[in-house]
């Protein structure tokens, strides 16, 4: 066996969201979620990394063609989140509090069955320069 290789596609997107539970008052949400519960939303410039792993195909020299990975990520994630409100506009976030933890899990679920060459290994979401979140499946 030749071993495995990890490939990464990085994308960026800007999105707004609000962390809140609708059954709570604004004051209760502020206590629970802090300034991220502001009723008029707030936003981030996110960086997303999608990591795929697998053996190198001897015919192509690829684990997966990065052009294909780019198209899958852009079609199934970036087009749904970039310059959108994650609470209101993003189908795969409906009914979820859009914390970065929930976002990485939802992105994983959007991509897992679309990766047909190699295997989805990890989703990393950078919310800020100092904070990132990683999910490696269930």
C-alpha cells in the first residue's frame, strides 16, 4: 500500500447570523449568547477548509481532482452561504442555531455523500483569525 494523502480546498465567504433561541427574550438571549445575539445580526468573513484523504490513483496521480472538489464545495456550500444570512437564507441551517460548531457539522453533512473519490476527512471553519472549528464526522 502506498499510504494516504490529504488534500485541502480552501474557500472564503462572508455571512451574517444571529445566535438566539426564539422562545427566549432578547435579554435572556444576550445573557446566553452575548453580543452574538444582537437582534440586528452580525457577520464574519469565514475561511473554510475541506480536507479529503485517500490513496493516489495510479492512472491520474490524484486522490481527487482539485477542480472537482472546488466545484463540489462551491455548488453545495459557498453558493448557499456567501453574502447570505445563515439563519434565514441557508437551507442546511434551517432550525439550527448557527454557531460555528453547528455550521461545520452542517457543511460536513452537505458534502459527505458528494465526495466520490477519496473520503471526506475534515471540515475546518475559521470564524476569526484566532478561532477555528473542526469536524471529522460522526
